[in-house]
C-alpha cells in the first residue's frame, strides 16, 4: 500500500511526512490559502499538514479538518523555533514571504518554497501605472508556489468551516421580516479608503428595498446603529455583536452578500454566495477579487475606473491622500442596487 502511494507522486517527495505552511495574516489571506491546504491533503493523504500563523486566526485554522496542527507565532520566538525544529518538517510552504517567514525558514533549515508577492509589479502599477501584473488570481499564484510538489488546483473554490458553537439559528436572532431571506451588507474594512462613507452607505441601503443584515466589527458598531435607526426594522445591525464565526454563519445564510474588499468577502466566496464587491483605492487587478472559479456569473465588481490616482496603495489609508475620495464618492449606487436585484432573482424559491 505504501509503495502504491509513493508511485503517484514525484520521487523526490515520495516519503514526505510533514509540511509546514506559513501565513501570518490576515483573515481574507488565510481563507485564500484554504485550497492549498485541501489539495495538499488530497495529494499527500498520509502526511501531516502544520500551519504557522498568529493567535488571532487560531479559530479559522483549527476548524479546518485538513490541518493536523496549528502553531501560533508569539514574542518568545526562540522557544517556538525550537519546537518547530524538533518536528523535522520535510517541506515548508511560505505563503507570506516576508522578513519574519524568511527568518523562520532560515532557522529551520529545511526544503522550502516561497510565494511570489509581485511586490515590484505592484509598486510599478501603484506609482507609475506600468501594467506588469499578470491576470492571475492570488489562489492560482499560491498553487504555482507548490508546483514542484505535484499539487494541482481542484477548482473547488475556498473553504471556511463554521464551528458548531458559532452556527446562528436565524429564527432565534433575526426578526420575522428577515426569515424569507435577507441581503448581508458588510460595512467594514481595515482601511477607511476601502469603505463607502456613511452617507453613501445610507443611500445604498435606501435603494436596496429588502431586509438587510449589517455586518462589521466593533469599529463599525456606531455606524450600524445610525443606519438601523434611520432605516427602520428592515435593517438589522449586528456590527460588533458577533464573533467572526457567527458573522460567517449569517453570510452563509444570506441570499446575496454586498461587501467591501475585506475578509468577509472571501468568506462569502467560500460559501459560493452571489457577491457584489465594492472597491475603493484597491483594485481587483491585484488578484484578490472574490474567488469563484465555477460561478463567475454570481458576482459583480463595483469600481470607479480610469481614475488617475487609483490605486493609491496596495492596502489603503485612513483618509484619501488626494482629499476628494472619488473612488468611493463617485460609485454608481443605482448600478450596485441593480446588480443586487439581479442576483436576488435566482435566489428566490421556484425561479
């Protein structure tokens, strides 16, 4: 049995016992590595897959049945490195590729491969509008990192596993007006230049004449309260009230998800939800748009194209560097609302 297994894979990796995947952050980036974990486990079913990340993302990783052990980066890196070194990993897959992951690889001194972040290409695009970025999603670039292992993309999309304690019963949480279906509106994002301003969010909610569930973190709680107060009972504010897993549960049960470029966008993609993504200073060309390899028609990307100042960075800012914030102020909200209505149609039973 062992011989048969060994013959199916490249001879140089025939007896791999342990892999270590490194990705320190963030929520969306870690979700985007889930196809790597799944396909690696399918190719090497007898091997252990370990994952090194930060404590904030423990829950996402420990709920993944394909991961054997999760390691948490901490300040006492010496002790952690000693523990990792004792595992004698056969291969390290660096999907973060920064100074910290480089130091981990150097100290472990094992065979490894590193993800190409295309930093030079991104720098040229952001600063000089020189288009050298490949038209390739980041998930497929992750797979290029492990090409030598003989692992190929199964095109089954992303994974996100909701723990039983985070599963939300709609009948217990949502008002009766939402039981027939709702749109999840993710109002948060890490940087302000990736979020619609409050006035635009309010206008969009007014155009969406359907039950809405607002999702976001503690920093979006006040905006959520104001929106729900202004729009009445068809808008339920859950910002700052849920764990990530509970928010994911509501995303999974939504008819359509409207979201900024943020972690819940990728979680929505993991559940193959119809997605309307709204882009500000960042651009889909960076390769991190919703990954729906078998359902591309289920998404709509809203962006203000042909702005000379966009993208202004790879990540975002607390305020618009040009002060006009045209990438969000000029969003066509009616077009976004039309896209939501179009995606809602096949979601109704009997259609």
